[in-house]
C-alpha cells in the first residue's frame, strides 16, 4: 500500500463515521431508538461526555478541564499513530498490508471521536433539557462536545451478575449493554485483528 491509498481509506472511514453520527444527532431525540432487529439490535441515540477514568473534575455546566486534557492527550496519540503509519510505509517495506489497514482503522476511529469532542459542541444545539435550560443555542465550546453513540445490542438479560462482571451489562441487566459508535467499532475490530493475526510482525 502507499500513502495515497491509506489516506483515501482513512477519509472514507471518517466520512462513514461522521455521516452516521450527524444523521443520528439530527434525526433522533436523546435516548430515542430505532429497532433494527427485534430483541437484539437497536440504533439508540445517546451522548458520551468522553471524560473517562473519573477525569470529569468540573461541576455540571462548568468548564471541564479534565475533558480538555483528555482531548489533547487523544490528539497526541492520534498524531503518534499517524507518524507510525507513515514510518512503516516509507521505512518498513516488509510491513503486511493487514497491519497498515489495522492501524488506519484505529487512527480513523480515534480521529472520529476526537472530531465529536472538538466540534460538535460548536456545531449543534443542545440535546438534553439541562443543556437547553443552561446553555441555549450551541451547548458547549471547543473540545467540550459530546461523542455520539448509537449501536446497542441487548442480547439477553443476565440477572444476579457478579460484581466483578457488572461492566458486561447495562442498567437493565442486558448483556453487552454498552452503546458504541462506528469509530469504536473500527478500533475494537482492528485491535483484535492485529493481536490475533499480526502478532509476529508487531512483536518484531
């Protein structure tokens, strides 16, 4: 592969991710769902603040410095990944195409979620009653936007879940209750693929 093909792949992946997020953001109300396949697949609109690992240090409605720092940290990681892809393409001609595609998927997924945080608060109006009451118009500033999630697979209910496994279910005890987006899927699929099928190259 060459840099033009990889760049085109990344652009197409980002376009698909952003098109779906924008459609969901502009056509569904928060927590509204479209049943794709009854009982196990929904398009459900939620928003994720993105301030993971307890980094939300500001009160509701205040400027969230933890989210800002996390956003710039992600930008730094994406930049490092872009450098790695370029390095492999130019200096490691033995790099398998699968490795480049996997890294391109991870890069596109990371940038897709960065775009949400960076610009959605500037481009879109509020999605919740709280935001409407306290902000009006556009609900946040640069790097303060929320990540749009929509894929929901409530496969089956698992009651009496052990505490250590609570992360596997949602508030209604549905297994794999996490709601995620296309960018998250890019990253997850690529990481699994690289670990399972490209371990030998990565180990070098």
